[in-house]
C-alpha cells in the first residue's frame, strides 16, 4: 500500500486528510491514469493552471503544507520525505547503494512519524507568527516568472510553440530555484525530457546546494 494511503488509513479517524495535487500543464487526462492507478481514498486533485504553486510558491515535488483544522498553516511548504540520495545513484542502472537506500527510507519514515506526532499531539506545528515568517517570499521576479510560464503554456496550446518556449525559458531564468517550472516546460517540449540528460546537468550544477532541502523538524 502506498505510504500516503497507509498513513491516511491510520490517521483518518483523528480528522486527518491527505490532499494530493498533481501539477499538470499538459491537461488533466495526462495525470488521471496515475491517480486512478493509485486507487486512493484520500482526495486527489489535478491543477492544470498551477494555482497551488502560485498560492504557496512551491518549487518542487513532492512538497507538503500542513494545514490545521482551523485552516491555519501549521508548517509552510517543505520537502515531504524525499532526499538527495538519488544524486549518487548509478545512472546506468538507476540504482542506489544499500546504505543510501536505507538512509533515504529512514528520512521518509522520520517525516511520516512527524506527521503522526502532529496529528496526535500537535507536535512540530509552528506558532502563527513563525509559520507566517517562514512562508516563501514572492519577489517581483518570481511573480513575473509565474506569469510568463502561464503565458508560455497558453501560447503552446494555441499553436505558437516557439513563442511559448521563449516565455517559459525566461520564466526559468527569472526563477532558477523552481524545478517545477523547468520540469513542466521540459515535459511539454518532450515527454521524458524532465528526467533526462538536461535534468541531470542541472542537478550536477547545484554543487553543494540541495535539490531537496530537508525539512527543519
């Protein structure tokens, strides 16, 4: 059973709900098979206009936001249990060492345990002022990048591919920290490109900077 379904089944009687949102520029039908295959009993939505990314300044997947029963953000967007161990995998076989696999699973378990603790006791929730101060800041450059990205998607959908690609390239230039913008644009250009050689070049260019910043739990 997928981890989020298992967690939901475990905690649903305590008022817990998982809301998974697929960011899909190519249209809902591209995400629907994955959702149907998961057969989850928690909510799964498809956001073709990237409204969620705009609202919370999301930059990668998977990211999670904790929202309490009053609708207050208890923790701002952060990496949801994924780690950078994938950066050391053998690209020929797409495998990781047993040690890296164990550390990756341990990190994911620690994140899920933190969610359990929050639901059961309120642990790890931030005070309102800290949660507000921790929200990612939207600069004018980021706002322009998101507008250009949406324009680029519209242009491509209306047959103006070259213009659309230019707008999305400018979006990534203005907001280089957003892997979501770059990966969506790459996937529109060619399915699979978002995890191909260009992706790995960008990852390697990070140097010591994280791809998945660990949550500060």
